[in-house]
């Protein structure tokens, strides 16, 4: 069950957008705002237009439709018009014979501004009432009464940082003029329909005249759900105006300066527990830094509200999200979609409570884990919780008591090097945050030679969805994988697709594929049953051969398909799937927003150098619930990748803007992602056995994002190691814990000494 795509990747034969190189293709570059906030006083293209090889410079006034791409809030112009609200906001598109010329011409654009005051931090924006929408609060139980019943109450502040998606393939698109006003756009997007809709709106064309096709992506990670629109709309506009194909590829630095990141959050929490460690109450206010435009911030913050309790049962909750409008690049969906941010706060609260109670965090974590039939703060019931099972399996399988003993021993022998560990349990709901997105289509064609084409709305971005979709077809028809081709999502084959996101793609699209396959299989079975004069349930197709009453016949897959064609039996099917049982009230945030939940537990070990502030993430050992995994190799890759990405977010990846809102970390020298040298040397993943998931396709679960949360373990393991060096009370939690921050932290601590590590469990 290897991922077939790997063979193409290794040979360099996989086709990405930049591999489309036709004669006559024009190249574009985006001219964007150099200032964070201001009015455009003067804009002149005359000199730039004179550069030889420039075909056009397009701006807001060239837009035939509405200069608007906003999905949730109508605050997202394609090109800034009159006013700019962040450094990197597109103002114009230069189209030239090649990208060098386009870049050169861009430098000759004459622009003048009247600068306005800018705001960069969410709390500052909140003070000035600069909000994307009014704050939203959800409640469960009775928080006011709950505090009196608590023996321990602690509160604190938590900061988490932004994160670059760092897809290997930057944002890009090619627009092709077609007959009349028809357009074809090849876009690196996770959401073909979003792109199609935006083009239609900006170009004032009906959606049926716009065909969006998506080849495989070199990664998306959430950064190409909403933020792939602009570039596709720009090339569509240029192709329409110039009647020539136009390609736009953002350079790495441009991509980093023009596209949104994971949202930074600044959060206040208060947690109350019994002296036995049962969490009774949790109150939290999230200040989300949305950047200058709403984008998907409202939905991300809604998901934060759903995910705030992590894997724990908390009877009394009050939580507020404040979506703050700042003069930064609009932040957007990023792997985890608001849940890792929420879970970090939860773990920080537990860490602080554990300090107050002089126990290990794991003592509190374990006894609050969700159990079967627990009702979450938004009213949904967890039917089957694997939380405790994963926890116990991780503790046993990876011998936690031995780990703790070795760490304690190491710490007693070493003064300037300390080790630490943390446990990170996860519970992660799967579905789309907007009910209507929980639907899908599949289109299936069987050709007369028995080969099969399957199209869904799922975008292959390295996560292996194509392989899994093929597996589903292969499993239902019982035919070889090499007979099955997964076609690119294309709005002319599949309309109204939901984005490839939320770790839901295989499940969502796979269910539609299943429906289509079953419908065709029924017709084939009926045909064979009639021929052999038996009941349909006596007919079976197994490994491409036909069996009647369990006996092999001379007929194979190819022959029955040919026969079906000759008999004029339909060999095509389109199916629509609607996820059952998902509903919630958008006002009260009560209901059942998720199809099912993914569980797991990680044990993270780290070593710090207390003099230099440097550290090594030694190991991450995980027990992962993937239901009945459809493809363990792919899922393993997903879990490992997510862990490393999560560790990056929480340790070394730091987005820095200067005091005038310019991104300082716009390349790989200043922005530090984990590399082969700094990623944990030892990552062990064990898939929890004997778990089923009736809601998932073939009992599987989506594990694309959830394991990113294990990255949080690195932070708390680092804190654990710091405590072994100098015991103290942690007052503030601020991720990422860069080596720079860690060394400043260490030197700020006053009381020297070595603490006895407290043995949990
Ligand atoms: N894996 C790779 N290689 N590339 C990606 O862009 N995106 C992640 C995850 N894993 C991503 C990835 C994100 S953010 C999501 S939501 C899921 O894949 C989406 O794919 P799925 O629904 O098929 O799990
Ligand atoms: Mo993933 S953030 O839902 O693309």
C-alpha cells in the first residue's frame, strides 16, 4: 500500500503548475503596498509601462466586476483601491514577456501615500475597538457558581505565535483565454470552487464560463484554502484583457510577505480544580490577531471555541473570542485550524495548576481525560473515547516510568544539561466548521477496457488523498490499483466542491466515491446474475474475477465491462454525499459539529543546554488513533510530518515584524523551520489497534492535522527541563520557545538549584 505518487516524485515526473510551459505564455508580478496603513495619494504607471516587454499593468480600475473576494466578510479587495491596510497588500499586476521584465517594471511604478496610524498587536486593536466582528462567547454549566467549589484557582496569560505554511510550491496560477469570455485557470488551490467563485465575481462572469483545474500541489497546509484566490483572479483578469495565457508565480520572499500565516493568539485564562485535580471551571478570552482582513479568521476562532478543552472534560466553561483587526498580512487557516492554539492554552493552564498543587501535569491530565458518553461544552456527546486507551497504551508501550527514571538520573548527574518530558493527549473533532461544506461529489467513469477514472473535489497536496481514493475504488470493485486513475479536481467535472481541508477529504469524498462505485457494481452484478440465472447475492467479483456461488468462472473484470458496454449498461455514475448527523446552532454554539473524534497521546523528551539556551528534541513517541487506517504508510507520514510542523511552530519558527509592520523573517535564514538536523531523531508512532469508526469511510479516521498538536509537548517538556535546572513558578507562557527566548528565560531566573523531578503516575 505504498503511495503510487511516490514513484513519480522520485523520478521528478510529477507535474506541478510550473511544469506547464507553453509558447507565448506571459508572466506577471504583483506590485504591493510598502506601508502598513495609508491612503494612496498618487499612483502612476507611465514609466513602468514604457519598459520594453511590458504588456499591461492592471489595477482596481481595470476590474469589470466587483473588486471583492471576501467570503465571510466583504472586506477583501483584489487590488487595494485608495487605501492600503498592510505591507504586502496587492495594488497592481504587471504583465510582461518574462518575469524579470515584470519585476523590473514594477520598480518603476510611482506611488505616494498619506500614512495613517497602524496597529499590530491584538490587544492594542481590541483597546481601539478595531474588531473584525463583535466578540463571541460560549458557555456551559455555571461558571459563576463553579469557582466557589474549586480548591485551586490559577490564572495567567498565554501567547502563541504565527506560523508560515511553507508549502514547497509557492502560490501560483495560469490563466488561459478560451472561446468568447470563457476562461480556464490552473490554480494551486485547496479550494477550486472558492477560486472559481472569486473569478466570477471580480470578472463579472457566470461561474459556468470559468473552468478551474488543480494539478497536484506542492503542499497547502491551509494556506491555499482562501489565499490562493487572488493570484488566480489576477491571471484570469489578465488573460481576459490580453487574450493571452498569463502565468503568475510568487517568489518565496513575495509569498512570505504577501500571504497570511497561522493566527497569533494572546489569551487570558483562569482554571479551577478540586484538590484531587478534577477540573471544574475554565474561563478564557482569546485575542486573535486576524490581520487586516477577515479571511477565515471568524471560522478559525469558532473552531478555537470548539477545541478549547482539548481531551478533557470540563463541566463549567466560559470562553470568548475577540477577532482583532491589525495592520498585518491577513492570517488564515493553518494545519489545525484554531485548535492547536486553543489546546496550548489548556495545557498551559494545567501546567500552572500542577505547579500550584505541586504535582506533575500528567497527574491532572490523566484524570480529566474524556470518557465514553461524556458531553462536551458545546453539547455534543463523545460516543466512544479512545483518550484513556491511547494514554495507557503510550505509558506502557514506551515505558514512561523508565523514561522518567532515566531523566531523573540524568538530571542528577548533570548540572548544565537537563532533560525534560511531557505528555500530550489529543482529542480532535473532524468535519467542516460550516455545516453546508459537509457535502461532496464523485464522478466515476469505467472505460470499455475496464480502466477507471475517478474524479472528486479532493486536491492532492502530498497528503495522499489520491492514493486513498483509488484504494476505495479498488476495494469496492476488487480490481487492481493500476486500473484506476484519480483525475484532477476540475470545476467542469465536479461543481460546488468543498475545500480539501479539515483532514476530512478522504472521508468526505471517499463516501461519494463509495456511493458511485456501489451503484455501478449493482448494475454489473444484476447483469451477471441474469446471465447465470442466479440470485444477485450469489455473484461476486474478487481480484478481477467473477465468482458464482463461490466458484470461479472464466469471466474477468475486463470481459464483464466490455459485455456491459455492448449491452448498453451505464458505466458512469455521479454521486453526492451529505455527512449525516452534523448540526449546530450558530448563535449558541450548541449542537453536534463533528462527525467523529481522533484521539492520541504523545510522550516528548528534550535535552536543554542551560548555559547556551540551546536544546534538542530527543524523541516523540505516539500512540495514534487512526480508526482502521486506510493506508498506514501514508498515515505514518502524516503523523510524523505534523509532529515536526507542530514542533517548529512551538520552538524555532518565529515570525517577526518590525515596528512599521514589515516582515523581517521572509526567508529561510531568518525563519527557522525544523530541518533533518533539528527534527527529533526518534519519532515512534504506534497505531492504536482494534478501533472502529462507523462514521468514517471503511472505519478509518482523518489524521492530517490532529498530530500537529503533539508539537505542544516540546514546549512543556522544555519547561520541565528548565524546572530541573532552577525550580520556579512559570508566570507566562510564550511560544515559540526559541533558543534565544530560552536563554533569556534561564538567565532571568534567580533561585539556583536542582529540583527532584516529581515522578508522576
Ligand atoms: N500533508 C502534506 N504533505 N501537504 C499538505 O499540504 N496539509 C495538511 C494535512 N497534511 C498537508 C498535509 C492539512 S492542513 C490538512 S487539512 C490535511 O492534510 C488535508 O488533507 P486530508 O483531508 O486528505 O487529510
Ligand atoms: Mo487544513 S488547515 O484544514 O487545510
